[in-house]
C-alpha cells in the first residue's frame, strides 16, 4: 500500500477504473449501513446522549472498516498520549468527510459544530440530529458564536467532547483557511483545554474528487493548549500556528503549499 496519495491526473486507464469501482462499492456499502442503522431511530429519543452515541458511532466504525477493505484506505495516529482524560475542545483542520468518521474512533464521545443544513439530509442528517450536534446558521456570525459557546458548554457538562473545524469548510490538500474563533472562545469560556489536531485526509479523499485513493492517512495530535487566564484570540492563534507548522510535515499532499488568510 502506498503511503502517499496519487494525484487524480495520474489515475488513468485500468488504475482509474479499478479505483472508481472500489469507490462505488464503498459508497454503496456506506449508505446501506446507514439505512440499516435507521432502524434504531424509533428508540433513540428514549436513550441518553452517550447511549445514542454508542449506537450510532458503530456505523462510523463499520464504515471505516469497509473503507479499508474496499478502497485500501487506512490511517495512522501520532500523539495519542496528548489526549486528555477530561472534556476538551478539539480544533482540527478540515479536508474531507473522513475525519467526521475517524474522530469517533480516535477521541472520546463527541459532538460537532456543523451547518444546520446537514441535518436536512435524508438518513445521514436524521441520525446526526440524534447526537445533538451544535448546528449553526452561518448567516449570522454573532448568533453562531453564541450558539457554539452556549450549546458547547452544555455538551461538555453532559460529558461530551466538542469537535470544531475552525476553517468552517473543507479545504484542498496542503491548504489551510483562516480560523474562526468559535472553538477557541468555547474553550476559554468553558475553562477546558483546546486540543490541536492535523491530518492529510484530503490527499486521499478530497472534497469533490473521485475516486477515493488508497494509502494511509496521517493524523497528528498536538499537546493540549491550556486556556486558564487566556483569551480566545491567543488560544486560536496557538492552534492555527501549530496546525500550520505540522501540516507540511505530513507529506503526501497534492498542493504545493499552505494558503493562509490574505495570501494567494
């Protein structure tokens, strides 16, 4: 198995056909599993949030296994020793749909900050709603920040971690968008650590790209960022600087560099 992604332009002829068929097989299995898990929906409202999470996270684990089997895409995690024992806000770069699956296996039970419109997707959105995500409307920046802080503190008090993708959207491999302050503000107000995480999933399963490419996604977990006595701006800057420094070290990206706010 190749540890480096193969750019789409190099997948030609038989190689492209094989990768495409493997991807289609994966997608078929992924949605079949998701529809099967819909059978649990009638009972989920009567369960606690951790119990719902335990049931639905099995779908993510099975999907990752199916991804490995069909597409030959696995992952390797460095820095597990940095994962705290108590509730934490994860601040990660965002490149793919992959991290929303894999983080459920890597980190303790969690909720995500996401677009409210995702909850309208048949099957997927219905299950997602059962996990009480922090669903925000991007139309109002101030309102969205309040939602992240208020609902995030509630989820942390319930024993759940909160995963935030500060860029707000999936970025191409090797690029890093500007960080929104919501996750850092939640960590500050809740008095919990912020945990920076970086990965190169977009080199194998990028947004809008077909097919999925085989290889090993690399995930690096950084040391927790203490928030006591610090402002969100400083916390956010530390997380962004650490991720920006680590991203090029992962290798295997299809982009030549990292794009930062204000740069071309």
